[in-house]
């Protein structure tokens, strides 16, 4: 077998002695790893010899057989891969120096592919393990981060159930959930405040309607009673008839004044825009004093106003009504001849109008209620025949609110009462 191989080497022009291509240059080839198969091919691609390698089997011969010098020259000394029967081989071919063929080194990639397959399985297992770990960590992180939103859900359910005082627990202010929580709490506070204002407004409206109905019922009942007496003939004689008609007329005037006050309050409650004109306060005070003297000649009312001009920005008709209501209120609820003074104080930051009387004064409880609609003090403090509608001071307060001002009361039993109208300095 060896003799036959050497014979074929001789035919290829390769001497088998120490100077031949294998003996002289084959030292490195004899030292190649056993996994590499080196095969010698003649110019036609026929195998003429083998050297080393555990792969020198028929399978390897089928892989490298047919490689010609032209194929080797085409590869330009670069390794290439041959696929045979689904097996991969890495091949490196060189031309023999004698030009009598080529030497082909072949390495099976079976072990490499087996190793790569194992690595793929290992990497797949590691990837699944990492993915599972990431999923667990993400689930925990999401639960922790979503915990405040769970509180938001609970608070929303409480609010939906009617508990407008519910608030979200505080979260980290520098986080998105913390900023959302703060914004929602501010919104909930405004909603609660709006509902509270609405409830107070509705309660005030119901009380107002009930009081108005009661106040209107009184003169209407009186008028109907007087009319019934006249129809039944219970009132005879011209003098009695005249007195009856006078009572009906008096009750009609009272009802008319009440309706007028109700309309005034309704317009003010609608927050309609008021005029913003320059108002001469001195002139309005003078007109109010003259009006009180005309309706009550015995009223002891005077003015204490500076000589300089004094103007505010507002609605002259409504400002006059506020001053007149306070002056009339003082005249009605003080004994005849009680001193009443209307004074004016113009300051840099505001303008004040004071209506002061030296009457019996008010108790602390009465002072807290005088601006309520239809509230009246004890009849003993009201001059006979001068009962009002109970809306005068409510109208004053509504007028001051419309002017972004305020009305204050300062009273002491036995020493009198002072109402102060404060108008802020405004520009037209």
C-alpha cells in the first residue's frame, strides 16, 4: 500500500526521498493536528496521496476530489467552505511548487457546529432565564409604581360615592405620580369648594323664596281680608270705608316696595355689569340727606364732609341707593330726634362713607344677622308705622359686593351704631 502511494508520487514528479516535497517541505505537514486532513491531488483533481488527519475517509475524499489547480488558483489562497451531504468542511488549497497538482487541507466543522449548537441552547436558556428575571423585576417595579394609582382609584370611587372631602395621599413631588396627585388634590379642593358654594347658594335661594313668599303673603292676606269685609258689608259709613281703602292702599304700597326690593336684589344677584363712571360722592350724600328730611321732617340728620371734591368709580344710582338705605335705616330704628351723621373720608387707598347714629345700638348677635334678607330687629327698636321690608341692608351689601367694596358695622348697646361703606380706588 505504501509502495503504491510512493509510485503514484513518482508519477506526479514528487520524489519520496529526503529532498522531495514531502520530505523536504512536509515536515510542517506531518505536524498538523489530527483533525485536519491534507490530501494531494494531481492536475485532474484525482487523489494521489494523503497525510495525517482522522478524516481521511471516503467522506473526505468525496469532498476534496475534483479540486483542480484552476479551482485553487481561483480561490487565491483564501479558505472556503464546501457543503457535502449536509456536512460543512473548511478547506484551504495550495498549488504544489512543482505545478504537478495541489495540496488541500480540510477541516470538518462538525465539532464547531456541535459547539455552536450547544452554545445556542445555552444562550437560549440564559436568554429565557434573563427574560423571566426581567419580567419578575418589571412586575414588581410596575406594582410599586402603580401603587399610588391604586390609591387614586380608591379616592375616585369615594368621590363618586359623594365624599368630596376625599384626597389622594401625598407622593414624591418630583415624580410624575406626585405631580399628578398634587394637581388632582388641587382640582378636588376647587370642586369641593364649588359644590359648597352651590349648596350655600341653593340654601340661600330656598330661604329667600320662602321668606319672600311669607312677606308677600302678609300684605296680600290683609288686602284680601279688607276686601272681604267690604264685600260682606261689615264696613259701613263713609269714614270707615275711607279708612278701609287707606289700609288697602298702605298694604299695596308695602307690597309694591317689597317687590321692588326683591327685583333689585335679583338683578344684583345676577352679577350684571355695573356702570364704571366718576361718581361725585359729596353730591350723593347731600341728595340722600335731603331725601331723608323730605320723608321724615323731624329727623335730626347732618353731614360731615370735606370741602374738597371726592370721586369714586362706580354706578351713581346704586351708590346713592346704598347711602340712602343706610340713612333711612338709621332714621327708622332710632327714636325721633336721635342725631344721625353722614361723614366722608377720602384716603389714598380707598374712600369711606360712614352713617352714624346715637340710637339704642345692636347686640353682637343682631350685628351678625343684620345683613340677612328679611331679618328685622325687635319691633321695640322700630319707629311705629315705619316697618321696612327687611331687605334694605341686604341690598346695601349686594351693592358693595358689585363695587368690590365692603360694608362694616360697629355697634354698642346704648351708644349707637355706625355703618361704614368702603370703596376701593379704581380706574375707569
